[in-house]
């Protein structure tokens, strides 16, 4: 008796490629991004890719008694705008900035970075653009891109979509750690201008744009010289090279990265209990993109200050006697730095109070917004 079966009944030889995973494409991506990673080399790391783990030598980086400070974050729904516009070059900068600015606030120097790129089907050109953006962010932060992970997972993401996450490790000498413990009433609050929306509030932005039936490739309603999509994709600003020297000189008592929660909820994170941050909203001009969002969405000032950075991407708390010198240093490095408030005596948990006169931020009767309020 023959044991042959009809062709249709013969066992199928399955492969990973048949399931939608292209190992060769992944290997091609690693080869494509090696030069970008190599461009981020710094003392302590050689930025080599391809091993199971990456090494960093703290002694070679110049540290004697370091504390490690780690941070992780993503880009959020800002990625949806990259998908729709086909512009993927800058979201990697956003990724690094969201992580590196977070460790900076404790006085830490970002040392090395790892990224996680996940997609349903790997498009090597798109992934290469994204990771080159990560490398650019690392160069701006002064940290090394020493590794990462590319995950191809069919069925997990829509066509042309991906997710992006990152992880940074920084270091600070033990005696230079910024804790905010020495902040006292009378200390000055310095605001550093943001480059735009950075990477927060985009779920609200996208809902507003969809409800208004606007297109990302249309001229921006607040600036006809550029498109709406290009404005929204302006990458998050990195503040390491301008602020780290001040931190190392002991001139910074506290710092806050203005991310999710906006000005209202982030500033108290660097203040000790029993203090408040009194912010004068008249000390800087609300950038056009925020003014447009507020007017188009009829967003009240308190909601605006709780959702967006409103033009201030980082704040520093400085002793009153050092304020002028710090502002001068920051402006000389290319930042736009302004004294925007003062630390006052408070009760209980630290909080932020933002005051504005009539006509400011679109408020007809003036406004007073406080953290912790609904």
C-alpha cells in the first residue's frame, strides 16, 4: 500500500516570513542605522550595535561617585500625525527629548539611550528615518545610542503604523543631585521657551482637528507659511547642553520638565511641601499655535495650562541673587529664558498658582488657575 497522499493533503512547511515577519528586513535595518548610532559615540560608550547587551564605562565618562538616574517614555499619539503626513524624521528626537529632559531635572547627564520600535510589518525606509531621528536626538543630548529593539508583530498594528518607546540612563555626582530640598520662598522661577507642543496634548489636538475637518497638509490657520502638520511635528526641545553646566555649578535648586499635566501639575513636582509657585502669565507671550488651539477649541486658561506647556518647556528654580546671571547664561546659549514667577510660602502640599490679567490667554475677565483643582 502506498503512503502517498494527494498534494492538497501534504503537510505545509510554515516559515516566519509566511507569518509576516521578515528577518532579513530586520538585519537590513541594523546595517542601515549603524552609521547613525556610531555618530553618537561619547566617552564611556562605543555605540556598537548587534550584541545582546551594551556596555557603558562610568569611569571613562569621568565620574567618581555617581548616582544613576533612569527614565523611560514614548512619543504618544503625536505618532499618528507622522503616519498621516508620511514625515517620520523627527519623532525620534521627540523620543530622546522626553526621556533625556526628565533625567536632566535631577542634575543628571544623559549617558546612553536604547529605543524600542514595534510595527506590524517592517518598512525599512520608515524605520531607518525614525532611528536616524533617535540618533539626532542623542547627539543633541550628548548621549550614546548603544542599542535597541525592533519588533515586527503582524496583526498588532494597522498598516503603516508603529509604536516607539525609549529608555535613558544618566549619571550625577552624589553631591550634585538636584532634589529641590533647598527651595525657599523668594527663589525665582525661570522659564525656558518650548519649540512648540513638544509631545503632550495630542489626543486633544487630533480630536479638535478632526472635528474641524482640517487636513494636516493644509496651511496652518495661524501661519500660512507652513502646514498644520509641519507645525505640530516640530520636535521636542532638548535642554541638556544649556542647563547641565548650571546644575554642575550648583546654581539650580530645582527643575521641572513641562510634559503631561502642563505648567500646573509639573512645577509642584520640584517644590518642597509648604511652598507654592506663583506664575505670572503676562511675562511671556502665548505662542500662536496655543492661541489658535485655545480659540478654536474654546479651551479655558486653566485647562490649557493643565494640558499643554503653553510655550514653556522647562523651568528652573534659582536663588534670587543668581537669577540675572542664570538668565544671561541661558540666553547666550540660544535659549529664550525669562523670569516667570517666584516661590511663595504655602500650606501643605506644594502647588502652582497662575495669575493672568483680563485679555491674557483669551481670558475676558482675567484668570487664576491652581494645580490640584478640577
